[in-house]
């Protein structure tokens, strides 16, 4: 078989992504139809920038979901004779099978590795950002609301973490040696408790007058929360549903740890601003508890900037994960992680640039999508 | 004002203490010390050998005492070499007869690097110099470009020019150094791909390695690292400038000037620009610490042996004293730029005074 031409490579790549295109079209069609009743998300479809951003994000989300349908090979298999081959090289012995973006220096398919690389990023980045937000919100609200000594202490700690160069912190926190001391587990134990605490306070303040409902919500949170907590932080889930690879836990915890202080600062700043509003004073006069005011008066009114920052922060976390991979921290040397692949690929870049370029463009387009989405959301939320 | 600066300096000292202690604690964890011992000798050391090496080199003193030794509050450890009976210790230097009992940061001694086998103070000051040149050129290219883009985009909000420049800024903030660096190398520094084969018979337009820039900086070897770093920071500053400019352009005095018949060019240059540049100043100052991470990536990517390169070498070999030195530098950079940005803000904006 002959090598494919440039145009037919493009065509086959586009064809491989067919499930992704169908997914994007379905989501866009449904959202457009009901956009009037979808709130801020629906308004996104009035802005071109926001739609492009959402499109890019959906592209990578569906790519991660349908990775098995898109690729012809897995991320690890090394086929003989495919080392450093050009894009569109046919695989010997297999009819109609091509390395669409060529082979890397270990004769693996660059295209498949790029597609599979999206999976970890799209799970870890949003989840880590969510946890960082839980920590930042749970600590930032009281710091901004009560101020005083609590605020000084928390602000000092957050500034301390922010004064660390990110890379140094990663080099100190994400190593096999650190894993054997158990520090990541202690950090996880500390950081993973925040979502549970947050939800408990949330329900406690809302349903204080309805003890029946309160009991239901609190027990659901406690059962599920502690179940997940035992599995994720200590790997001690009795049923084995919740567990995390120690490597992954180490990365996850470090990324949450690095992101939380920034979220804390943002939430604290917003709280300081919003607590001077009249509706907060009204709630105080009504005799609402401080935590009710924080969670049900201040937080909903801070949601605009927080949603925008959430999108931006997922992008930033993606960049951080890439940085970790680039320095080979916390990832197994085989994995199709984008940052790691870029670093691997750059060593032979003048000979064969594709193994480095493919994940580089992938990472860039995902972050770009998130940034554009944030921009669209900001634009639309300012219109209110 | 003096009171404010003193308080900030005090806070800076406290932060530096906490931070260096955390670094000290993390690098002195048992597995890290074991790794250090093995890297200094050989990888197949037995556990008793590791322990005796640690004992001989003063790593068995209590943690706080050793942190004190590094600071210079506690006398450096001393011992006697069993093989030749010579005195060993933290403060023992070759070619010096009388050994001082204290040798820490207070005495101006930053310790010995285990990776480079040199004085940490010397290494860091030499490598910081190299990074200084990189930073200088990054600033020279990044700041004017960012300000021009921001002002052009912000002066007429919502126009096509604004839209395209804003999209450009967003794209640059979405392109971390390790992505843009790789793309630039393929584009300009590959003899088979990108632009080089189109324009040149052989060789490349620019060099993909900045290793020779330590000796002499040329356009060939320094352009790629500089643009790679400048590009990532550029978008953020440009967006801040744009927001600030757009806000100023809606102010009353701008409308007055326009209605008086001042030309648009003069409105922008004489009335709007000065006020619009206050906010970006703070952003630019706060950008420095962020550039520190960029320095590490770019220096690794382009093989430029500066501060970032030292940090990576020290961190991957658990070189305790070099890492402590690096973190002190980092803290000073972060907190000093915060201080300068606060003070500068007050001077630029007379409406705000520090209480």
C-alpha cells in the first residue's frame, strides 16, 4: 500500500472524528432549540466567541468519551516497522490501517496517543478545579465575612503557598519519595473533607426549619461523602468502587493545593465587596445566621465571576497538568499524557516533528476553547 | 509610608522563614535523604551504608538544629574523618586554616551544592545573571507589544480591530511555553520542516538551542526563547490594558475632550493613555513571579543554563542547600514585586493613599 496524500490524511482524520461531530451537532441543536429556558448557558448561543469555545470544549469531551471508536490502535502498542514514520503510512499486514499522524520513536501511533491523552486531562482538570473551588469557597466566605484574625491567618497561609514557585512546589510534592512518606494522603485527607463540609453547611442552613428534609439530605451527603472520602483519600473503600491510583492522587492533590489559594483570594474579595450590599444588611436584620447569609445571600450573587473563573481555571489546570507531564512528574513514562508526549517528542523534533506537534496543538485548542468559553460567559453575564 | 514599607518587609521576612522551613522539611524527609546519599555515592548502597554516610555528613542532627545551622544561629556540625583523621564539618573549607564555628545565611554563606560541588551563593548569582538577560529581553519585547495591542483594542471597543486583537490575546494566554516553544522550533529551527527549507538552501533561520547564548547573545540563538516566553505573558497584560483603556474611554473627561473638538488621535494619546496605563503597571509587576515558572520551562526547552535550569537540576537531585537558595530568591522576587506594585500604584494614582 502507498502512503496517503495530505488531503486524504485530513479527510480520514475528519472521518475518524465522526462520533464527535455527531455529538457536537446534537448538543448544539438541542441547546439552540431550548436556549430561551436555559439561563446563562442558553445565552451563550448569542455570542460567536462563546459558541466557538463551547464547540472546542465539546470536541475534546466527546473525543475523550468516544476514544475507542475514533482510534484504530491503542496508546501503547508498538508495531514493528512504524518507528518515526511519516503521517499516512500504512501499517504492514493490516488492510486499510494507517498511522494517520505517523509513528513516534517507539513506533506507537501518534494520532491514537493524542486522542487517548485527552482522557486523563478531561477527568482530572475539571475535578481538581471543582475541589479547589470547594476549598476556596469554604474558607474564603468566612474570611471575607468575619475578617479579623481568621482572615489574617488564612490570607497569610494562602500568600505563602502563592509565593512558592509552582514548579518548585511540584518538584517537592510530586515524587515517588514523597509518596512513600504518606504526605499526599494527609493532604488528600485534608483537602477532600472540604466538599463534605461545604454540602453539610449548605443543607444545614437551608433546611433548618424542615428537620425531616434536613435529615434526608444530611444522611445522603454523609453516606456518599464518607464512602467516597474513604476510597479516594485512603484507598480504603470496603466495596472497591472509589479508588485512585497513587500517582494520580499525588498529581490531583498537588494541583488542588496550588489552585485553592487563588480561588480563596477571589472568593474573599467578592465577599468583602458583596457583604456591604443592602440585601445582606436586610438578612442580618431578619436575624439570619452568618453561614446562611454567606451561602444563600452572598455566594449566589458572586456566581457570575466565579463561573467565569471556573472555566479559566480548568484551562489553567490543564496547562499545569501539561507542565507536570513535561517535567515527567507523577506520570508513568509510557502514558499518553500530552505534556509528557511533548517533552518526548521534542528530542527528535528536527527529524520528526509530528509526535510533539499533535499533543501541543491538542492542549492548546482545549485551553483556547475554555478561555473563549469564559470570555463568552463573561460577555453574556455582563449583559444582565 | 515608611511604616507601611517596614511592615511589608517584616511580613516578607516571616514568609521567607516559613517557606524555607517548608522546603527544608520536605527535602529532609527520610526517603529524600536516602536518595541524596545514593546519588552522592552509588545507587546500590545498603541501608547501613546510607545511614553511616548520613551520620558522617551531619544529616543526623535534629531538624531544627540543622535549619538553625543553615540560618547561622547554631554552630555548624563538626566531626573527624575516620580514614585520615582530618576535621570535617559544615564550615570546613579547603585552603582555609581556621574554621569559623558559624556559617549560615546570616554570615553570608549559602552552603555547598551537592550537585554542582560549588558554593550555592556563587552558583545562584552567576545563573541569575544569565536569567536576568533573558528576563530583560522578554520585558523589552513583551511590555511595549502588550501595551500597544491593549490600547489599540481598547480605544474603540467592539470594533473589528478590537475583536481580532482580543482573540489574539486569548490565544496567547492559551499557549503555554512548552507548546509555543515546540511550535516555534519546528517553524524556525528545523532544517526539514517549517519555514527554513523554504528560504534557505541549508541550515535553519534561527537556532533551537540557546546554549551558546551564555557566552554571547545573538539574534539567532536568543530570539526563540525570548518570544516563547514573551508570548505567554503578553496576552494577559494586553487584556488588562484593553479593559483599563475601554473604561477610561467612557469617562466624562474623554467625552468633554471629544465634544470640544479634540482629534481622536489627541484624545487617545494626550487624555486617555496616561490614565489607562495605571492598572497595567500593577499587572506587569505582578507578572514577574509568574515569569519564574516560565523561566524554568523555557530554559529547559532551549537548554539555556540560567536560574531555572539550576532549579530543575537541584530539585531532581534533592540538592537541599541549592533549593533553599532558590526559594529565597523566589520569595524575594514575589514579595518585592508586590511591594513595588503597591508603592507604584500609590504614586501613579493620587486618589489612593495607603492608610
